[in-house]
């Protein structure tokens, strides 16, 4: 069984295939955390707890005045509270009606059921009765009537445990939740490092590894979204952990708004991790009888290093977070007109791009910003979601039909959460914009935020977008959000409830997305926020892919997609081939290299194909065929990071068939050195006893002279030539040589097949 309960001892043990998690309610009713790590037995692990008089660590009144060795300030807890004598970072902070800020939670009861719990209005991992079990542990504060339901979802085969919290006010007076974290996890020992992912617009999810020192360390966002700047995913690991080995814990927050992940190494060198909604802009009123649902955290543990964590999360996101018909359906190769035309296009120009792209094998044309209202730049028009027929030269429906007649599907860009001051919608409903009364608003990209915390705003956007979807044959929507939120105030909330705005905004966004994706299940929705400003597992519940970054430079994308891969699968990463010199970095890279980097994602193009020379068009045809050929590996294979873009001269990654029959390795030289050392990668997965052959894509030698090809092929490392076989054990233990760099930013794609 995944969940084992000793009712007499109030001992709860959760098992997955390779991990165990244990907690226990002690004689005072405190729910203590005992263990999370490698799978072990069901025996009571409370023997590891140490009880000492720590000094200046308070003792609960209930233990008696003579006992000074029991203190919540040092005991490992499942859900810690502010104001109980625990001076560490805490999960729950409540303001009672009398103004006091105390809540002491004690165990009351538990419930268990088959299947995985759901959370009203919020994304959550889903699984059926055969795949998961749910444990609900109920704690209460008998003085205030605050009731806390700790929810645990156990996906045994996936090595995933989820956590969420429901808080109920069973008292007679109102309370204010000032902090309501989704999880608390304590370790009584261990020297840890943590890996977080920081960034900025057009350079998201850079990898940062830090030693946990005494005190508090945190990452988070108060920008209204999960943000470009810190991602709501982190890894806690032992000091020697790497890609292939070492104990690691992964934590992914299924939430697209303001968040806080914080750690504290305390006076006794114990470690605590808290994850939840950021408390700085949060104050939630609960009247008697009311409830609050905190978002979900997905946890996983692996002794196979960062790679083990990643693969656990990748499978779970693909199979238990992403939903709808696009969960497993092959996604179309698309072309987006943004970097081809920006705002400056006509309907005729768009059709010419679509016609040329269709001839190359592209399947979906996406019309980006500028098709609606008065919208020739970013100063006006947002909110007026009515096609500009003068600019298009026809109706949107007619334009779509022209593009569909080229053999393409048709997609549209939207930015539903923003509004321009110069728009008919703003002139009609200025109170729908997020502004502070009596103050000039802060602008970003010359636009304001549309108040999605208000139901009438949500309903308006649902109706307006539904009307467009119903009238026009749309197969794809790019859902963008191009600024952070400030001036946080809603004209739809009373003064004492303004602290609810940021979370209500996210709940409103989720309601709109849930309604539209349910109403129009055939449409493929792609999330976006200036690229990767809202790249989180919460958004993937509604949009199975997210535009990874507005930076389309292939070499910069190596770092961005590398960092993203730690917590998110390739199938979620929107990635395109763009023109050179690149529009963000001015760097010039080969078309083949741009293609291979984009293939480590959903794959598409963002350039004007009508201006490409014929030899490049032929390359595009071959790239699309190559992507389709290996789609099963790219989108569904086991993902391995082989060489990092943060060091050396070459970045390499592998997608492997779960059955071990084949693998696809992509290697990109991100730096060029004279007389460079050979590059060796240790291939992962595969069957040790089987024989394999490595095959290069002959198109990687496009444009070479016959003499250059002959010389290169003659000097290839062992295993590439016809008839040369290597065992899986040799590929794993000794490695495979990557062919030498021949040109700046050279890339190779190597198909390893069982023979």
C-alpha cells in the first residue's frame, strides 16, 4: 500500500516506488515530521528526535513547568505556526478577531481515499484510483476554531508526493490569514545546498547553486506572476550531488502568481523549507464557516541526482498535469509572424508567408500582435478584441480561410489580461484597470492591467474570446502577458479585502482559462508572459506548452532551455528558429544549429520565409522531416543533460526511448577553441548488454566540399561507420566521442540505434 497508518500510534507512512515519507502526532497532538528519503520500512522513526533544554526556546504550557526539553522551536513539524514559541520561518500566520496572532494546531483526525484530491479553482496533479491515494490529516486550534486540512497525494509509480492545505474557520469570529503556505518540510540533520533558477526578461531560469548557511535564504515574486526573475521550482540536494548521483529533493509549486520559497538553517543546524503564496501582498479574510484553499506543491526525491528529479517531474507533468486532446496529440510545426513583420503587415503579406511556409512543410500559421483594434504599436488597442479589417484587408474569418486554403491551420495571439488607456474598453470601463485611486499608475510597455480579480471582467473576456473562436476557424492561441503587476488595487474589493487582490487575480485567470479550454478543446493554447515570465506547472495545467523565452538566439537558448529542463519537460518548451543576425543578440549562427536547438522544444519558425534563399528553404524542409522522424523521442523520451552550457565548449543532451532501443543526442559547440580537446559524452539509459550504432545526420555536412566530407568521414571516431557496433555498457561507462567542430557554433545530431 502507498499509505500505511498505525492508528494507535498516530503514525502515518507514505510510500512511493523508491521513497518513504513519515509523520506522527505525538502525545501533545503536535504533528511531527520524521522522515523523507530513500524507501524504507514502516517502523516508527521518532527515535531519531532529540529532546534537550535549548535555552530561549519556549515550552508549551501543556508539558508542565518541570519539563524544559520539549520545544516547538526545535522539533520538526508538518505545518508550523507563527506565535507558538517556534521562532523559525512558519507556514501559517493568523490574525484573530481580537487582533492576536496566535494559532496552535493539534492533531484531530485523518481521512484516506483512493485517487488524487482536487482543489477548487486551482491546478493540481490528477490521477485515478489505480494510480494514487490521498491522505487528509486534520489539525485544529481549539481556541480560535481554525481548522487546517493537510492534503497529501501519493503517486506511487511516479515517486511523487503532492501537498496542499485547506483552512477552515470553525470559530465564532472572523480571522485574517496573513500567511498560508502550502507546505512545511523539516530535516533534523544534513548539510544541504539548494538550486534555484533566477533570470530576467530574455534570459530566464539561469541555474544558481548555493550552500545553505545559518539563517534564512529565499526566492520569490511579488510581481503578480511567477516571473522571469525567480522560478517557483527548486532543488535541495546533498553537497556532492550531480546529474547522475546524489540525494536530491525537488519542489515544484503549481501556481502562476506571487510565491515565496524560503529555507532556514536554524540554531541546531536543522533545515526547514516553506513554500506558498508570497505573504507580502496577501491578507485573506475568513468569516465564520468560510474556507481557503492554498495551491499545491509537487515533491519528489531521487538518489539519481538532478537527472532523477527531472525525469520524475517530466513524466508527471506530461501525464498528470497537462490535460485535454493536446496532452498526447502531436503538436503542429508552426510559423509565427512576429519577428518577420512585427506590427507592420497586411493581410496580403500574411498570406504570402503562410503560402511559402506551407510549401516547406509548416502546418500552422500564427498571427501575432497587431490584428485588432487600433494597434500599430504598443501604445493603444489592448482590450479592443475586434479585428482591424482595414489593416487585414478583409474579415478575420476570411483571412483565416485564405490561410487554411494554403494547407495551414490558423492561430492567433491574445493578451487578455492587459488594457491600453487608448482603447474603447478603457474609455468605457476605466475602473476595470488596476490603478490606485488618486495616484498616477505605473506603465509598462505603455499598458495597464485588466482586473481579472473581478467576475464581470472575467465574463467579458470569456464572451469576447468565445465570439472570435466561434466565428473563426482557430486551431491555436498564444496567451501573452507582457508586464508585471503593481498598483495593486481593485475597485471590486472593499478596503479591508485589498490584500486578497493578487490571489484573486490568479484565480480569475484560471477561471477564464478553464472555461475557454473546456469550451474549445480543439484549440492548442500556448502560455506566454513576455516569453518565460510565467513558466510554471500551474500554467501547464491549462496550456500544455509555454513560450520559453522572447530570446530566440540559439546560443542563448542553450542556457535558457538547460535551466528550464531541470523542472519542466521538452514538450512544454516553446522554441522557434529565427532569422540571423538574431533580433535580440545580433549573433549569427548556422541554420542547422538553430534548428537543433528549436527541436529541443515544441519546434517552429519565427522569420520571413519569403525572403529565405532556396538553399535555406531546402534545409527547412529537411529540418521539419527530421523533427517528425524523431518526435517520439523528443516529446516523450527520457531526457538527460549530458554537457552543460555553463562550462566547456559544447552543450549536449539526450532523449532516450524508455525501452532502451534508441536515443537521440544533440551536441552544440557554444564556444570555439583552436586545437581543442576531444568532447566525450557518457550516454545514459540504453541496455548495457545490447549493441548499438551511432548515425550522424548527413545534412550536418550541408555545403561541404566532397574533399572535406571524405576527410571528415575518414577521421570519425569509432562507432559511426557502417558495421561498427558499441555495447550499451561501453557507451555508458566509456562514452561516445562527439565529432570535432568544423565551423563556429557547429551542431551535430546523433541517432543511436540498437543493432
